[in-house]
């Protein structure tokens, strides 16, 4: 058990250091090292774990996600710089089909890159959890994008068996 924790902390530290070095042009280590130590302490005491991933589904998820990031940027840019305002904001609820809490949190985190959507809260209900979203245009078809992301996550994560009966 101790070996697994040390291995996980070492991998986390190495990945964080590689990202830091790449993003900062290998500078600012005086800031990164204490920050990394605090993150490791926080990670140890909160016992956060990432859901398992099906490696075969990873390339498809990455392509889908990159496409959605680009479409989201274009959509928001067009709304901001376009000749007319195309906003009709509203708070909407989306029923979650993902069963694992970690999967639901990951969906809530990733959903903000979809065109015109931002997750606000996971609402727990006895029958089914739902996600509270803020959408820029309540008349747009935001449900299709959220459902597609949820399906991609169900294919990617080992804790999920199926969303909508297909994986």
C-alpha cells in the first residue's frame, strides 16, 4: 500500500514537473517546488483518485475533445464579435447517466469547453443526479453536445459500463 502511494506521488510529481517546465520555459522552479509539495500533501489527505481509463478509447476521446474545444472557441468568439447578440442565457438541468461520482465530477469539469455551456453544480437526488448548467443560448441544441461528451466519457472510463445502452 505504501509503495503504491509513493509510486503514485512520484508519477504525479514527475508529470507536474514536466508540465511546469514545458509551460514556463523551464523557469520559476522556486515557486513550483513548494506548490508541488502542497499539492502532494493535499492529494494525500483528500484521498482523491482518478477514474481508470480504457486506453483503446483514449485516441477517440482526445480527438472528440479537441474538436469540441475548437468549436467552443469559435462559437463564443462569434457570439462576442458577431454583428448581433446571439445570447439567451438560462440555467438548465441535465440528468446524469454516469453512475460513478468521479465520472460525474469529470463530466462537470470538462463540460465548460463545450460551446456555450458552463457547469455550476451536481445536484444529488434519490432517483438520479443532475447537473446544473448555465447556457449562453437556451434555444441552441446544447443537450446533444453534453450527451455526446457523456457518451465519450462512458466509453473512456472503466468505472462506467454504458450510457444509453451503447459502449
